[in-house]
């Protein structure tokens, strides 16, 4: 028996020893608070229109701003890791509250800063930014100035920031608390085992349909039992958001998420239009999969079911080796980054109870290190998730040498980098398949990703859009939430399933994340945008890694339309780009249908 090369448990002590009881971390929080006070005092002193003194004073503020950003993000990353590795860590929840208070204080100071820079007219502003150390920040600082002009006055925005701790973000924390109490029962060998939400979710890719059905039944019941509490949580969270929007005069619910993702509504509409007009091939795939599984029509719990065992399961060591091999075929820097992540224990992958569901990547800017969280049980889906999160990590690695304020990339381009890495692994695996059955299994895995991003995410977008319209009228009951969700799923999946998941609105964390409203369409954008990049990478062959890294470096300092034009020479408002990207997914479906007919 060979010894494991890579640990499945991450190292957090390298940041602050002692976990949630770390004295070093408390000192970090204290120092962060002191820096925020210093920044706040300097911002209060800042009086625009002082000629040359403005440039030097603003540059001094920017340097302190950058330092605080690193400290706050470092703290947030550490607490996120603590909460994820043990959902019953009460001290971690307390620390989360402290970080949120610091973040709110910082946001208040930034609100004052934004108000002052918005006082300049365009000519004065452009002149100010010609100062040394400021020209590289023209995009991000101008973005802050323009957004400030669209918000309320300084005092009102500061009040919103303060009230949001308990009245907005607090509801997101409430959701986490509810989920931490949920256990999913599973009967095996005449014994009842209780699974965490994360462990239960992995069972939906079990090869035994009876297991999937039993877990889904228990899963639905668990969420139904908590649906009244979760519905109240979602209603109050969304109510706060809608009230703020109304006060600011924002009538389009997509205004904030589109601005945060630096994209135009026309781009989003064009993307969904192309997706909606290309559902038929994916419906045929679902029909074929049903036949391969021996059922007339797929149920929701069949969506992630494997159709064969050609690959069996990959243990963690095998999964790591597989990813490293495929990354090496794209570029040495991507492989080197992933190698370091595995070797230096940047990844938490152990399959154990008490962990948060899902997976994520987070970055510790003061330490220059990433951390990746997931629960690895050996499925091909787990391998894809691991590659996906490593893609996020490579994104931060590519931007390591640029100004901190130019690294704040939006979610849609974040998902571009992660999905690109995932595509490298999945596509290379299909091409390297040793036989027909293995190729079928690997192709199915790729298409499942397409189903998730073009149908599941579409359902989330439709649900959230319709939910907010209902919420404007008043509180939405859990019964109505179920109805809206099933309606959205039927439309998104082209009515191709036998049963749906009514309580998906309760079980999906993404609806409760306050930092990013409409935490759905950026995934689909990132997926299709990454495919467009992948097409270019295939044309260029070896050496494209440098061009790809150049694109990643620009992801936080221009709009996605500008990014696409500069690096891919395409117009995202035109259907042709999206059609070409989705065609790659359709090609996979056609090949799968041919191999399985």
C-alpha cells in the first residue's frame, strides 16, 4: 500500500495558530480596526479642490485603503475557512460578527471617501488622476465615483451599512445556522446514519438509484421541515434589499448585480436568448440518459447519476495526479500553481461530518496564498470541482503582481477562470479515453456540466427574477416559493423531467449570499465565456498560457465587453459569440448520442 503524497486536510495554522481561539488572529482584528480608524480620520480631513495637494493626499489615502483591503480580506478568508471546516464552531460565528463589524466600519469610511471624490467635475477628476501612482487606478476609482453618484447621501448610505449588519447580513447568517442543524437520515444495512447536508448532496451521484431516491426523499423532507424558517429568512433578506433599492431610486432589480459584474443588460439578455433557443439538444440528452438508466423519464435525483463505471472512483491522490497531468498540457505555470496547492496543504478535501456543503476558493492577500474547500468522495464530479476551484486559485496567482485595487474582479470573470480550468481537465480526459465506454462516461460528465450551467442556473435566474416581482407585493409564502421554483425548473429544463425539486429555493445557499445579489447568471456567463477563450487556446496551441494570463490580469480593470473586445476581438452583444460557445456543448451532446444510440 502506497503512502498518500498529499494531505486531504488544509493548513490554517500557517496564518494564525489555534483556529477560532487564535490570539494571533484577535491581534490581526485589532490592528485592522486601528487602520480603519486611521483611514476614517484621514478621510474626514480630506477636503477636495486643494490643487496639487489633492493628488498627494489621495495617494496617501489609497495606500492605506490598499493595506486595509488586504487585512479585511485576510480576516474574512480565515473565518470562512473556520466556518466551513466545522459548521458547529460557535466561536467562528462570533469571529464572523467581528469581521462584519470591521467591514461595515470600513464601508462607512469608504462611503465618505466616495462622496468626496464624486464632488469633482469630470475635468477636475481627470486632472487629479494624472498624479503619480493614480493613473493605474483610473478604472476602479472612476467606477467608485460613478457608483457614488447613483447612491444616496453620505449619512443615509452609512446608516444602511450599519443597519445591514443585523438587518441584512444577519439573515444570511441565520440561514447558515438553520442549515447547520439539518441532518439527512440514510438507512443502510438496517442501520440509520445521519449525513450532513454536504455528505447527502454527494449521494445524488451514487450509482444505486434506490440510494438516490431514498436520500432525495429524506432531503426534501428535511428542507420542508425547515421551510417556514427559511422562507422567513429569504423574505426578510430580499425585503431589505428591495427597500434599499427603492430608496436609491433603483427600479431594475438587475441594476446592482449587472454593475457588480461590470456587464450590460444587453449582454445578459443576448446570452439567455441564445441559451433558450438551444435547449432541444440538451432535452434529447436527458431523454437518452433516462433510457440508459432504464427509466422512462428522469427524476430530479437522476440528474447527477452516473451512467457507467468505466472510470470507477478516483481517490484523492489519483484525482490530484490526473489534474496535474492535464494542467501540464496547457501550461507550466498552471501546473506549478496546482502542485504547490497540493503539496503545501492549501486544500481541505476530507469527507467527514460537520463540514459545510459545497466548495469554494478563498485568498489570503497578506500571505499570498489560496485555500480551497470541498468534500472529496472520489467521484468524477469531485475531480471537476477540484479543478474548478484550482482555476479560481490560478486567477489570483496570475494577478499577484498588480495593484491590490486592480484585483477586485467580478464573479462572472471569476467563474470564467474556474470553468476554463475545469474544461481543460474534462476535455483532455475525453480525448484521452482508452475505449468507447470510458469516452461515454467522460462525455456524460462534461454534458452534465452544461446541463447544470445552461438549465439549472437558468432555473435559478428565472426563480429569482419571478420571486422578486412577487416580493414587491408582499411576503411570499413557502407554498408560493415552491410553485415559483417548479415553474422555473420546468421552463429551464424544457419540461424534460418527471419530477422536480420544489424546495430548491431552500436548499441552495446561493440565494442567501448577501455580498452578491443574483448569484446565478455569472456562472453561466463564465462558462460560455470560458469556452470562447478555450476555442482560442486550441487555435493557438502551446504558448497560449501567457495570453490567457494577460486576459486574467485585465479582469478587474475593464468591463467584460471591453475585455472580450481586447483579448478575443468579439462583441458580446451579438448572438454569434454565444452561439459559437454553446455549439461546443451541443457537439458534445451529438457525439454522446451517436456513441450511445
